[in-house]
C-alpha cells in the first residue's frame, strides 16, 4: 500500500505520519486479520484529504453518488492505517442495539453481547458506517458521544467504554436516492466531510488497466468513453442515474473476461438496469456507437 | 393514438436523434438545425453521429447558418443534401480512427440505403429528389467498395466535388461549394437565394432522412425569458394598472360610479361559465368572508370549462418541454416516496403481544419479563392532502404556461405517491374574487391546463374563500401557495367615509394577506409559500407570511427538492 501511495504522489509528510501511526498502533487481533482491498482508490487529492483528517483524529464522512468509490476508499484507508475494519450497513430500521449491542443470555447469565460499533471502538478498528443517512436520528444519536471529543460510550447497566485511541469512524452517504434523508446537523458536525467526485477518465483508465489489464487499448478507451458519455448524459438530465453504474461496468468486464461478447456483457451491466424504454434506447444507441454489436 | 401519445412518441424518437448528435458533438446545449432518420422513421445513428462531429468541428451556428442560407433557394433541399454528403466524407475521414465502430456503422448505413427489399412508399418515391438519390447511392456503393454507378458526366463531375477534405475549414468548404454550384448549375450563387421560399422537404431522397426540427424554445432567449425582460414586463403591467386606476374612480360604494353586483356577476359567469357551487352556497360563503376589509367585495367559485385557448397554450408548452418536465416529475415523485417511506417506517416496540422476538425470549424465562414480542408502532403521521393555490392575476400572465406546467408536475407527482391533491387559482375581477377549481381532489390532472392569468389578486379574500371551500379538510391540508407576494387589487380597502383612501397594494394588502394566512393556520391548516417573483426576492417578507415554510424558486431545477423539503418539514412537524 505504501508503494501505491507513493505512486499516487501523496505528500511525503502524510506518508511519514501514517508510518508513525502504524508503529504506534500495531494490529494484534489475530481473529480479524487485515485483508488487502480488492480495488484501490485513485485520486491524490482525496487521499491526502482523507489521510490528513484521520491522522488528525477526525472522523470522516464520504459523500458521493453511487459507485464513486466511497466504500473502496474506506476499506483502502483501514488497510493502509493497518487497522481492522468493521462494516455496519445502515437502514431505516436500525436501532442503537444493532450498533452497540444488546443483552443476551449465555452460560446461565445475562450478558452483554457487543455490537460491531462497540467491538470496533474497544479494539481500535476503523468502523465503516455505510449509508449512514438511511437510519433514523433517534438511532444515530447513540453514536454522538463516540464521535465527538468525549470518545466514550456508556452502556446502561454495563458501565463506560473508553474508546481505543486508534479508533476512527468513516461514514458513507449517498444523497437523494430512495430511502435517504438529510443528515441532521448535530451528527454532520462530528465529521470531516469529503465529497467524492464522479469518475473521470484518468481514474477509470488507471482502474481498468489495473483490474483488466488484458483489455486492448482500443476497447479500454471505448469503454471509458462509453462511461463518460453516460455520465454526461445523466448530468445533462437526458437519462437517470441507473445506468451510470461503475460497479455494473466492472461487472460487465468481468463477464466479458469469461468469454461473453462485450456488447452483451455491457447490456447486462448497464443497459438492462434501466426499465424505461425511451431511456434504454438512448443508452443502447450509445452502446452501439461506442462498442458496436457482438 | 391521442394527441398526447403522438407527441410523446414523436418526442421520444426525436430525443434519441438529438442524443446521438449531442454525444458526438459533446455539447448538450446545441440546437441542431437538422436531424437524420432512416426510412423506417427511426433515428439514423451513423448520420446523426456524423452531424454531431461536424457541428462540433465546424461550429454549429456557422454551419447551420450556411445550410439555412442554402435552403433558401429553389434548389435548396438538393444543395443542403449535397453539402451534407460532402461533410460526411470529410468528417468520416477525420473521425474513423478515433472510434471503433464508425466504419461498421457506415457500412450498415450504406447497406440500409441500398437495400431494395424495402418497399418504398409511393409518397417516398414521389418526394425523392432524383439527383440527391443518385449522389447518395453513389456514395453508398463506394462505401461498399463498388463502382459508384454514375454514368452521366455532369453527375460524375458534380459528385467529385463532394469529396470534402478533412483539412479544410468551413469558409474554405463554403467557397469551394459555391464555385461548384456556379459551375454545375450555371447560376450565380446569390441568385439562388430567394427569400420567402423556405420549404420543408420531407422525404425527398436525403431529405427523407434529413428533417428540420423546429427551433427549441430555449434557442435565443426572448426578452420575456431574461430577468431584465421580466422586470420590464412587470413595470409595463404595473403602469397599465396605474393607468386603469387613474381612469376609474376609486369609489368603493357599490352602485356609485360602478356596475351593480348582479351585472358584475353576469360578466363573471360569462368568463367562467361553469360554477363550482350552487348559488345558495356561494352566498353563504360570501356572507362569511366578505366582511371587514372585504365588505364591499363578492366571491365566486368556478369550475373548469371545455378546453380553450389557455388550455391549448399551456398544454402545448408542456408537450414542447416534455422531457424536462417529465424528469422533474420523476425526481419529485421519487423524493416524495422517500419522505413518506421514511416517515411511515416500521418502527416497533417491545410489547406483551405481537410478533415473537426470538432474541428476547430468554427474558421471559429468566427475568419473568412478558415483553418478549415486538409490536409495530402506529403510523406516526396522519394522512394528508395537498392544496395548490395559484395566483391567477395578470401579473403572472407571462409565466402562465410555466406555472401551469409546474402545477401539473407537482399534482402529477403527488398523484403517483397517493397524496390527494386539489389545485385552485384565484384572481379578482371588478369586485369579484374568483376561486377557480382547476382540479378537485377526485378529478384528473388535465384541468390544470385551464389555468389562465387575468385580473387582480386580492390575496387575503382568496385565502378566506379557500378556508370556507376546504371546510373540514383544512386541518389535514398542506397548502402550497404559488405566489409572487405582491397582492394588489384596483378596488381598495374600504375606510370610514365615502371615498376609499387606501389602495389594496403593498403594505396594506400584505397585512391583509398575513391576517388571512394566520386565520387559516388557526383552523389547523399548514401553509407553505412557493415564491417566484420578477422583482428582487424579500426573505423578510416571505418569513413574515410563511414563517420558515417557504421556498424561493429561481429555476425549474430547484422545484423538486424544494417541494420535497416542504413536505418533509410538514411530516416532521406531525411526528
């Protein structure tokens, strides 16, 4: 990961601080080994913002449209800081017990069964709060004392947890999609916020070269042009965001790798995600133009 | 097929064609003068792409200007076809290396054109320009690697001139083309230009696959679409209003220098032939609301008549801008569904009955706690309905089409989310303030197109009438008032004495409106302002009238988020 950061041109002072952090907090939990992330996040500026905030002890809120790499970046950060990560997916029915823990009965006794947030906070991990704005404010209020200067958690009947110094929270947030809502101000103020930009050509080129190195230059550039066209059409209001799906694109390339035609694979990954016929035809036209038929 | 469906079907085909051009040009603000279709009416991917590249490379405005110039002549359609054929050659040469598929698309395009299996209609054959067809056919044969088939030396020479070179810029291409016209048509180019002979050649050879589109509404903003223009309009309207005031006596006693109420009512009924209430109910409401500041006023509740000119104008505008408005409907519906979904939620609490919670079962045994079930909490907010109240005064005339479309967008989005919606407009004519029901709760949304801006706006009285009309529904209504916060009426406020001294405008009218709004709130209504104004927006005034429940709309893109935030705020207050 260090090599990757250096290749990205991350400021040496940040890399030095990162190394110092890792030396100060070696990871010792054998039950939760550190796993190298499947994808790497490309974007020097974003990396530097994220590293700076986390090294300063801040929590991060990553805001962006779907498939802009929020979870990829969060996992990358956990890995490069050398900490285990706990992933909590938020939903509208989330409550405090699901995050922090609840009573259970074990060995003839009522015991506290810690939730993922509790475990992460006690072990100094990186807690990824995915789609944080899906949950209700009542549930999120349980996190307040951990996210601000207090860095504590009081569990009724079980005392107080003082958070491990290495613990960090990285929240991710989509905005404007089904089921999402505004994050309340009290919660938002406890994070340093980074707005992840939509994918650009350079980033896509790096990603495809790394993940699908077998693609010819022409196909790679055509696929990138296709995605950029989709993005532009969405920004101009010609199509919805459904087909502007980087995950879908990467999935399609994986299917193509298995031997299916590229056009068919991209139809599965992008075109068929749209159910409005008019919109689907516009996207199909784009596919016919950039990729052609199989 | 209904007019709306035809418009939609044509619209979607045209939208595809435009998207093809925009993709190639990389410019979504471009308003192309031409789009290309295949014989079956579907958009021509190859040629629209070529056009897009050409527009992007040579400059859309300059290119279209020249093509329009060529079009203004006896041989206009043929010359335009020829120029495009020449551009096709140059553009293809320049672009094919950059695009994987262009060669295949070109081949398919040529094959499609040469395909004799299509049974060309008699109409197509009659309209097809033989010269254009010969030249196009020659090009397609060459694309297929065959001899171009031209035997006529004149045609051969002409065709040679259509190998435009990719290195040439537009002025050079134009110059060469002009020389070619002169040589082969033995005419001075300037003589070809005949003003007033603009014609559409649909289906003539290449022309069947080239079809001019009507200029988009946003091409070249008219004065009324710029802020300066709107301000000038508003000033002009205000001047007209002032003139009218000067001409008419501002006596407020009926019967002195003014028409009788009955005569006025007859005139109102002539404008609004369909009433929404019986006469006795109308009088009942009038007695309730025409008191105090409005004691010399009258009221009328109108329904919507058959589709008149306003309907056609408003609906025509919507069809023209359909893509934009449909996008907003989708966004707004989506946002409203979010809000409703989150508010309803399935929050549950521990209880002594309900659905057994396996994770709590042990508490029953160990702690003797019977609350080992989960019970969903009752819905936390009450079902509500939405009322759109539109200022229908003449000051909104220039925005009539847009306001009716916005109201349609809101009502249609609400309908999709199952929120009952009523749409009304109000205006004041003479001493009558008319509340027109454009869409009752149970009616469909099409009546909204009847919205017509006329008269003055005595807002305070209109709100009072609304309160009476809604009756018991008032307490579970979220009322959106689409307003510019400029109530005014030629009939002033009655004062002590014979002659009215106070105009119903500015502070006096605002105070009266504020009182009416407070009255509705006391009855349980929730009010929100959707403010669009041509004069500088006054946040303090908005807060005075609507508290925190208002949005100031400066562009259509703000509409869906604004409405969702107001609905969200309303729901949150209830929870």
